[in-house]
C-alpha cells in the first residue's frame, strides 16, 4: 500500500475537510459572495454522506497520537451534522453581516475541523492544538457584528476567559508531563498503574485540566462568559457554541476520564458530582428571570451541562451512553430552536422573549416546532429529552449518587416552569404584531428534520443506543 493511500485511509475526513476549506476560499475570491453559503452547505452535506458511508473503514496510522475508533466516528458525524445546521441558519442570517460573509462560513468550517481533530486526539499536544483551533475560530466569529457593542463585549469576554482556561489546561498538562514524562494517554494510564504513589500530583494536574475544559462545557464555576456571549454573538455562533463547543468539551472529558485517568475514578466522581450539582442549580435558576431569548438559552445550556456531568460522574457504561444520547438529542433540539430564532429575527431582530407573544397565530409551523423543542429540553415524554434525562438520572441512582439524581429530577420541574412561560406567550397571549413571518425553504427543511429527530429519538431509542453502545465499548475496559 502506498504512503498516500495509507495516509488517506487514516485521515480521509480531515483531508477532505481541509480541501473543502481551500476550494471554498477560492470560490469566495472568484465567485459572487452570496454563493459561498450555498456551496458550504453542499460540500458539508457531501462530507457528511461520505463519513456515514465510510463509517468504521478507516485505519489508525499513529495510535499513540490519533485514533479512528468508534467514538471518533460518532463525534465526527456529530460535529459535521452540527455544522450543516449552523451553515443553513448562517445562510439566512448572512444579511446581518456588513462584510466578510465568505470568511464567516469558512470560520464555521474551520471550527468544525478543530472539533474533528479533537474527536480522535489521544495525546495532550494534539488535543491542545485542536482545542485552540476551535477557540480562536469562535473568538473571531463572536465579534463578527463589529458595529454592535454587545458583540465586541462578547468577544472580549470570550477571549479573556478562553485564555485563562487555556492557561489552566497547559499548566495541568505540564504537571502530568512532569510526572509521567509523556503526553500520550496510553502511556499515562500505564504510568499511573505502575506508580500509584504519585497520584496526588497527577490529581492536581487533572484538576487544572478539568478547570480548562470546564470553560468549554460551561460548567459552574467556569460559566460566567456564557449568557453575555450567547446574547452578543451572531445567532448562528450562539447555536454553534451551545452544541458544538459543548460536545467538543465533553468528548475531551470522555477521553481523559476513561482513557487517561481511569485509576483516578474515585476523586473525579466526587469532583464531577459537585460540578454537576452547582451547574444544574445555577443554570436552571438563572434562566427564570431572563427576557432575552438567547441569554435565556445560555442559562438553559448551563443547566443541560449539569445533566451531562451527572452521566460522567456515574462513571459507568449507562452514564456514558446517556451522555452521548443526550448530546444527540440536544443537537436536534437546540439547533432547531436557534433555526426558529434566526427565522423569527428577520421580523423581530431584538431577540426578546416578549416578541414571541402570539406566535401560534402568526406562524403555526414555527410555534409548533418551538413547542416540541422546548418540551424536549424540559424532558416531557415521549420526546428525546425525556429519555436522555431518564438515562442520566438512572445512571446516577445506579452509581450511588442518589442525592444528585434527586437534584436532577427537581431541576426538571424548575426547567418545565420557565419553558412553559414561553409556551404560554406563544399560545395564550395575543400577538403584538401581525407582520407575516417568511421561512426560507432550507430553513423549513432543517427545522422539520430537527423536529423529526426529536420525535424519532424519543419513540425509537434502540437504533441510536446500539450505535452509542458500540461507540463506547472500547473505553470501558477499565470499568
């Protein structure tokens, strides 16, 4: 086999993604600016189909650095699908960008490339570089509304706190490397097994790394940036942050907990349990008084990070399955809501919750889609959000974290209250405006797909769980 074929089999998605970026760059230069969005969607859809049809056929060329295991395939598909939804909503949103529309689409794909690299990273250096590619792309995108003071503020807050989190991450990596002499996860886990007397120093390094990752997943106490950045950023960027950035942080956590530090299971279960409890309470209580829909979803996103941390704290196959299932459900649910927000903002650009008053009378389609998505976020059966929460809370009970499971169940009630407040405005109050809401065909199709995804995952869980169980099988050898 020639070196080129071997390289392509190991990095086909990555190489195709890079080639796509180069092609789109030249399309942006030599073609009409409005075409770059359409071409980005077309190429990303082709990339998604290629990945699905080549699922599991890749090889691993450098197993100590970068692996093509089942978990990597799952998250690569996840990130490509996420970017496809974000590109569709960006196409409808692009008229709000005064300049640099082509670069905006390229930055979305650049962040996606970083997430793809993260999915397979099993070395701290590869992981850090991939994470920074994602972070830098998001920083630039969050400040894209250059004449909007809130956008500039959002970008600066994101930059400062991202730099701080990167500092914690690097400092933690330096501790790990100083003790073990390696950045490879496989060698670190062997060292910890052979030298248990150094666990305290390793734990200190791990906690610093966890602080750095906590920023990406919006876990308390590293969540302060979320509401302001969600409110000030362009809406597609807020959507991408809520799903893509969060999932990127969790794939890193999954790799670290189950591949690099399984011997530190007892300490990280305690730490993650506390993080989960604080994150649940902060996110759900903070969402209640919000008036801006994007800020509201920022607090909601923090609350959902608490449920995901609950699954990791369980430290079991059930908990890990719950995390992946919940992320998949969250993809369809949250991106569906942001698609509705982008469509609605063409008429009401202020993103105030009060603007959605009487939406059912102005656009029954958007109101019904918003109702389904909000009820899924709240965990109402038979929608996918219910089964996701059921898996995570069940894993906490079986993992001996009954107090955390009870707290999670109580927060379901809290979240149901503030989601129903929006439903009440849409269906029971009179509209403030009678201006018709136009929905582009791509946006209508994407919203329909997201709603079908929510319903299908809620009613037919087995196909998704089979894929998820296969994806995590190789991580559970130490448990």
